[in-house]
C-alpha cells in the first residue's frame, strides 16, 4: 500500500512539474485559481453497494493556460451497505476546449484515494461562464472500483468561483 501511495505521489509531482513548464510559456490569463462545489447523483451502481445516490464534493483548481489546468477535490459519494460514508480525495489534470466565450468542454484524468487504495478517475463535462468570476458546470465522472469492486458513475452539477 505504501509503495502504491509513493508511486502516486511521484506521478502527481511529475504532472505538476510538466504543467508548470507549460505555464511558464503560456499566455497570461486572469482568474487562474478557482474553488467550487458540486452535487452528484450516482448512477449505474450495478452491485447496489451504495445506499445513497446523492452526494457532494468540494474542489480547488488552477489554470496554467486557457486550455490546461489541475484540479483537486474531496467528495462524499453516498453510504455503503454498512452505513459508512464513501469519501474520496481526487487529483487530476484537466483539458479545456472553448466552444465560444461562454461554453467550454472539458475532460480530465487522474487518480483518487479511497480506503488507502489509489485508483484512476476520469471526468467529461461542459462549463457555462456566467461572468468573469462565476461559472456553472455539468459533468459525468467515473471512479474505477469506487467501492469494493463496484465502479461509481456520477452525474454532477456545480458552480465555480474564480479569483
């Protein structure tokens, strides 16, 4: 377990260093930092290991360029059959594709830690810029082996505040 955790930390450090290299060459963007929260609806719980389908998460991110960033989050993804909360800490790189000045498609890959295990996660979604400081987002998230051997698929809707 410790070796997996150390490997994940090394991979995360490598990703951060690569993204920092990109950011040093990138154009300057305003409002690089953001924080946000999301409400989730867990879908496709095939083994019915989760008793709650609604969940919440908090996140913080940094945009190195208009198209590349990193995001870290912590979320509750319902309760398992024993009544315990299923919490996950996430870290992922994100890529944004701007459709126009208001709408942005985004995708991200990374990892999450649940119950001392590190597993992959992915997200795809769309953001709607309300003004320079606020955006809303709708996304579909995937957590490999989110609880036991059961993957978690989650639809989410959230809000981000930029500064």
